C-alpha cells in the first residue's frame, strides 16, 4: 500500500498537477508579500468621508463649547466624546492635535506611535487629505482655534495591514497589477520547465551520442528521480549498458574466432596441398582427404558453437521463460549422455529432489547441462562413475556434476569458462572440441541469473556446480537413481 501510494505521488502527472497548483498559491502569496514589502510608504488619498465627518463634528463641538484650552478639550473628549464614537463605530478614532506655531503634538490616547509622530512633526499640512499608513489611517488637518491659538486636528484609525495591502495594490497602475503576478508565475513556471526539460535534454544528448557510436555514455541528470523521467533515464542507461556489453562481447568473440580459425584452416590447407601431391598414390590421397573432412567438421562445429555463444552473449537476446521441471529434464539428459558413456563403460548416477521447478528457457538449460555432462564423459576414464546430484538450498536449485577425470590445475579453474580456453594438457585436441562448450554453459546460466563454478575433488576429478533461482516451490523428497 505504501509503495503504491509512493508510486502514485511520484508520477509525473501528479507532480505536474501539484506544481501548477503550487505555482498558483505561491504566485498569490509572493505577490502579497512583495506588495507588503513595497507598501511601507505612505499613500496620500482623498479625504475619508467618515473621518472627515468626525473632524467636522469635533470642530462644531469646539465652536459650541468654547473650551478654555486644548488640554481641557482633550480631557472632555476622552471622557465623553470618544466613548460615543466607539459606541457608534466600534473601533474608535484617536485624536491627534498639532500646535501650528510651536509644532507641539498632543493625543487623546496614550499610544506611542513613533512613525505617526515623526510624520506629523516633520511635515506641514495645508489641505485636508487621508494619509494611509500600513496599519493606520490618518485624516486631516482640520483647522481649529482654541483661546486664540491655532491648532490642526487629525483623526487616526487603526486598520489591518491586509486592508492597506489591497488598497496599495489598487493604487498601482494597471500594467503593474498585471505584470507583477505574471512575473512571479513566470519564474515558477520557468523553474518547473527547467526541472522537466533538463533530464530530457540530457537524454537527447545521450541518445545522439549513442547513435554516433559512443556506447559508454550514460544519463546522469534525472537518473536518480523517482518519477517517469527517472525511470526513462534508467531504462536508457540499461539499454546503453546492454548495447556496450553486447558490442564488447562481439568484438572479443570475433578476435577469439579469428585466432582459433587459423589452426584448422592451416591444417586444412596443408592437407589439401598434400592431397594434390599424392594424386597418384590412392592410399595417401584417401588419408589426406579424410584429414580434410575432419578439419571441415571441426570448422562446422566451431561456427555453430560461435553462433550459439554469440546469441547468448547478446544482452538483448530474448529468452523463452516457462515453468520447467528440472528433475525431469535431468532424467532425459542423463539417458542421452548414457549412450556416449556406454562406449567407455561409464555409469551416470543421479540423486535428485522430486519436482524441482523453476522458470527458465528449457533449451538453454538443457544445452548448459549437456555441455557439462559431455565434458565429464569425455575426460572420465574407462569404467568410472559420474555422480549427478540435485538439491535445494534456500531459494536455489543446486546441480553438481562430479567426474573421475584428471581434474584441472588450480590456476586454470578461473579461466575454464572462457571462450576457446583449453587446459594445456588438452591442447593436442585428441579429445576434440572447440573450447566453447563451457563458455556456452556459463552464458546460459548467467542468462537465468544463476552461477556456475568448478572445483577439483579431493579424491580426483572435477565437480562443476550450477546454481539456479527456483520458482519458490519446495522439494518433496530425495530419490536415488
């Protein structure tokens, strides 16, 4: 469930949806943030109608009441007037008074607002306006005379920054209101496009270089992603790796074949030359022609083995996987091998679990086992035994074929499965063969994610062990035969 959820969330369609959704949200939030940052300046607007009404009412009260001085008026305003305004309007305004001649500031509240005080002290006011601060609205001045002294009255009302932000945005010119969200969304969309296009451009570059023959190139950008682009990058890398492995195997095999063909071709040419010289001697002519026939047969066998090995070493070769009863296959292969073994009075003995099933290409597995059995019969002495065992170890089928031959030098064990490799003692070709049988067996086993190894027996002879992954089917019981 967790893996499925992770796979869905990692898909590119979900990412695109989330990106566009995120871009919309971030564009709104960023636009608001930028406006807020830019909105520290003070906006000068037309007089606020409500505030102008407050100032007009205050001016009438002063004219009617004729207070002794401004402090007397402030005391009376705090006690009565401010309460009435609060009851009528909810959020009461604060009254600020500036002395025209001396510039002294007085307020109806004890709030210390440095920005407002500095603005009132540092500026001269002649016309009634509303001054919009980030969190405050100031309207004034209203010219008032108290006891022959001139004053300027201002009304300050607290407001939220949100209101000021919207007001500031509304004051921007139309082109700026359009350009700001466009620029912000452009930046986020560019980041999205870059995030998607960078791995695609890298893949295109890799594909072009692969087409030019550079099979060592790999996709680095995007290969670690968990979405479809990452999967595509990894698929391209796997394809390039398989192509490189196949090409290197073909080159290596071509070099090996070129080297191995020289000996039989040389012997064939020599036999043909001798046959031509012995045209009058029927016995020698027959002997040389027989030699030519042997060499042609070896060449034919070598070419067939080379083609088989080439197909197996091709990383793009498709296998025909199906359920296979390995125990049943062994019975058939041992019966076939016993015909050859009977010529040397060799006995093949099988001890295997029943119903050992796995998913495999039956033709390839049969070819691998046949090659190993053929080698065991070939190098085993007259009248000996070859022990074949099949058991289950964990989630693997383990097949061991032990002969009674001379074994292999320890230093040669690692090279035993290389194409055209022959142990020094076997180079005289008296036993025949092309040196490709075990190489074919190795590639067939590797194609099934298995392993093949060889080791010398303590009592003499060689044991070749093939290990193949099972199809999670447990063995039933042991059967000796």
